C-alpha cells in the first residue's frame, strides 16, 4: 500500500473514533452518578468521594466532547491523522484512568458485593467502548487497560480466594475483549481497503474514459483538419474540371474529363461520410418525427439495390407492411439504406429479406444469409473505418463509416437497435420504431433542383487560395456570370469602390487568412452595400464547433468539394428572386 493510501486509511480509522465516541462518552457520564449515588445510599462510600469521582469524570467528558467538536470543525486532511490520533490516545487514557483509578475509591473493603458491582461496571464500559474506540486500536487499548488494570491489580493484592477470582476473571475479560476489538478493527480495515480499491478502480476507469474521450476528440480534430486540407485542392480541381467540361472536347478528352470527374466523386463520397460523422458529433442534426407509411420507403430502398442484386445473382425479398410509423423519415431512410446496402454487399449467395413484425412497436428487420460477423467483432463494426475482411481497403466494399453513422442516428431517433449474427450463416438487424396512431401521406425523397437556365449575375468570390479563385472564376464566367475574386474581405472592399451595382451573390470560403472567417466577411460586405445579399459559405472544415457556427449563420452552407452541378443549382435557387443586375 502506498504511503498516501496508508495515510488515508489511518485517517479514516481516526475519523471513526471521533464520529463514534460521543454516545459512549455520554453513556459513561450517565452511569457514573447512578453508580456512585447507589454506593452513597448504601453507605459504601462517602458523599465527598462520590462527588470528586463524578467531577473528575465530568471534566474528562467535557474535554473529550470539546476535542470531538474541534476535530469536526477542523476537517483535517489525511496527512494530519497522527496529530489527531495522539489526541485520541490522550483522551482515552484520561477517561479510562478516571474509571480505573477512580473506581478504586468506590471500593468498600468490607462489602465484596459492591466491589463486584464496580468491577462489572468497568468491564461493561470497556466492552461497550469497542464500537467507539475500536476503529483505532491504540486508543482502545489505552482505554481498556487503564479501566481494567487498576481493579485487577487491587483485587490480586487483597490476597484472599474471592479477590483472586476477581483478578483472574478481569484478566480473562481483558483478553476476550481485546481479541474482539482486534477482530472489529481488522474487519473495519478490510472494509476500508476494499472501499479504497473500488475508489482506485473508479478513478482508473475515469482516467481511461478521459483518455478515450481525448483520443476521440483528437481523432475528430485530425479527421477534420485532414479533410479540410484535402478538400482544398479537390475543390479547386472540381472547379477546373467543371469549367473544362463545358468546353468543346474531342471524344478522348471528354472520356478523360469524365474519369477525373468520377474520381472526384469518389473523394466526395469519403468527405461526405466524414462530414456526416462530424455533424452527428456536433449535435446539429435533430429529429423531426412525423407519421408516414413504412412500406413505400422500404420499397424505394430495395428498388435502388436491384442493380447490385442482379449483378451478384442473389435474391432480395421485401415483405409487405401496411402500418404507419412515427419518426424522422429522412434519418430513418438513411439508417435503413445503410443496413440494406450492407446486407447486399456482404451476401455472396442466398438472399436478403426485409420485413416488419408487429407489436407494441414495429420491428423493422433486415435479414441476410451472408458471411456473418464473429462474436468478438460485433461491437467493433460500429466504430469508424472498421471493416471485416477488407485489409486492402477496397473502396468497392465501402468506407467503413456506414454502421458508425447508423448507431449515431438511432440514438438521435431514440430507436433501439439489435443485432444477431453467426459466421457463415448470416446476420439480422432489428429496429424498434414507434407505431403511428394517425395516418399520413407517404414520404417521397426530394429529387433535387432541375437544371435551369440562369440569368447573368454579378458574383463576388472570396477565397485565400489562388487556385480556387481561378477555378471558381473560370467556372462561373463559363456560365455567363460576371465575377470579382479576392483573397480577403479588405481586398474585396477595395474593389467595391469601383462597383456601379450591388452584387447578386457572395461566395466565400469559411476559413480565411489572419484569423478572418467568411461569416464576418459576408456581414461586412452586406453592411457596405446596405443590402441583405444572398451568400454561399463554402467550408472544408468538419469540426463540430465550426459546423455549429455555420449552421446558425444566415448563409447557405456547402462543404468542399462542391460539385459544379450542386453549385449551379444553389446559385439558381438563391438568386431566383434577384433580378439580373448587369
């Protein structure tokens, strides 16, 4: 045991003395006048002797109670236990001596029955003090021997058989009580050691939890920083490819541009998955429950998996369900798409079954006859980037983020999820969803904005990366817009002195140089032109704090890399009510 822990143990023993001494001390003070009064009444002792005995014991009692009060008021640290232990020993010696030595003056040499009464009272007080003083053995032993030893010695010195019997009985009683006190103290120490061991274990678990949380924060920060740094060049590349695709190209060049576009799309999928994790961790995604029919959603999800089902030659079966559920349809569809997609991906032969079981809640179940998940990995599959049997990181098998997103979404939706799996037999995932009391129309996914012809707009672009400025300008001018680019708000304000019209749109990066951010830049430009100019805030930052800041702003948020189709649709939507200004 470490010295610090030993100090804590001793401090608890001493604290037990001060906690438990008050009742025994008060009890001894009550017994003293009763015993001495009886002896005075029986003319075994004089009133003066009895008064002196009671006064001495009262002084001892008052001193001990004052000491107990001082201890409680001081609330001493564990390292000061020795000083308070010494005080406990002193007060035990004084109190025991008052009874042991004072009891000798209560003995009437000619009245053995009253002598026995005094000795028995001392023996009872010594035994009763175990629970009060036994928490710290040195103080108890001092109390025990100072109470019992004087009477034992006095009885032995009388020399007759009766008093020798008293003395022997005293010795036996001291031994028995000392053994009991030692057992009591040992039991207390074992209990304290167990308590401290549990406390150490709890502290260790807390430290490990803090380490794990710190590691998770560091991981999220690393992923956010890495994705931001990677998004920058990919975003610029997308702008250049978008501008290039709108130009006349021969067949070979067109094919190369499409292949580059597909590669950018793959990177975008990875970044989008990381962004989903960051959004969920940031707490900016909230559930919007509504009643809807579950079957159209399941049918739509299964229909989207038909090309992969046909390619693999397996069967996908959907069991019809006519019930309505109440939850967030968009988030639930994301969960079910991940589960069904995983079931299809990891089933090489046999079939996938999607169905529902009725009950107090609707159990939506996805069964497959696939590879199964080993028992020791069934918790690991919900961690980010963990995949079974994909050490080569084959992107065709996904990114390893789907189930991590599923677990977070089910917590937001408050939908319990169960999983059962056997290797080489398959798996089943079950979602317990509230059944809706009312009925509503089926929820269909949004189809996105249609391509529209856009009027020419006057657009300001702020980005501290020259490549992105050039790529954005080439793309937007290719769409017929007039574009002014700058690397900071101050630089754009300098250009603004020559503007003859108010901009139609502001596009700004979130993170600019010298600690400037896009939200403040947009606010300054709006103030400069005294107009609530529509704005697009583009960021490659996925940290939870950044996402929360961007969500509460009044700008349209887009995450890098931004595809030219999404950018074009967003510009059309934001400027639909704004007349052309050129």
